[in-house]
C-alpha cells in the first residue's frame, strides 16, 4: 500500500499567477483558489502520468530481497535523495537503489518493509503551467458545474507530455 502526502505547496504556477490570470486583487478567496490550483495540478498529473507536485510517499508491504519500485507507482519518479527504509520496524541502510529497483544486501531479512521517499517536483514547463491555470480557472468560474474533463485547450497543451509507456526517461 502506498500513501501520498503533498509537500510542495509552493507549487508552480502559484497563487499569485492564478490571481493575475483571474484578475483578482483581494486575498478573500486565497484558500479556495489554492484548493482549485492543487486540484488542477493533480488533474494534469493524472492526464500526463507524471508527478508535478513534490510529495512524500510511504510504501508498506511484504519484505522481498529486491523491490521493484515501479510496482509501487510508476509516475512518481525520479526518487529524490535516499529513501528511508525500515524492515520489521528497524531502520536499515544496507540497500541500493538503481533505476526503479531497491535491492537489500544479503544479510537483510524480515517480514514487513516500509519505504519512505520523496518523488515528483519536476520542472513544470510553460504549457503545463498554462493548462493548470486554465483548469483552475474553470473550477473557479463554474463552482457548481460538474467538471468531468479537462478543458479542451488544457488537454491539447498537456497532450505532448502524456506518458504512454513504462519509460521514465532514464538512460541505461
């Protein structure tokens, strides 16, 4: 099981850009606008298959000598920094991460594993930012309307970034 906590609230585009886009000068609706911005960024993530918001992920499961992290979630790569790993509740540092595979040293055994890592937070290109702003604007301008799909212009802007396969951009 994998859980996600978004840690990059100072995302791009940010609240000032959205307020400029909507021509809003007061701060009365900042909390609402931030929630729309986050929802729009998550919609863009789901559409392109890439994590845009830097997040902390926690995986818990059965211990295996080698864990394919792409079985956890393929869109939250690359992993940033060194993951925190526990086996049966004890912190372990005898492992390596190569590509998407976490491999334990021979002496490490156990029943349960917990892996905490940071992923996402990729550089966001200008057209992705624009798609996020357009989607957040749609949420703001139609708060009671059912938003079942991204605005077509946002879909067009995001289309070239859509991930169709398992390649995460790594070079062998």
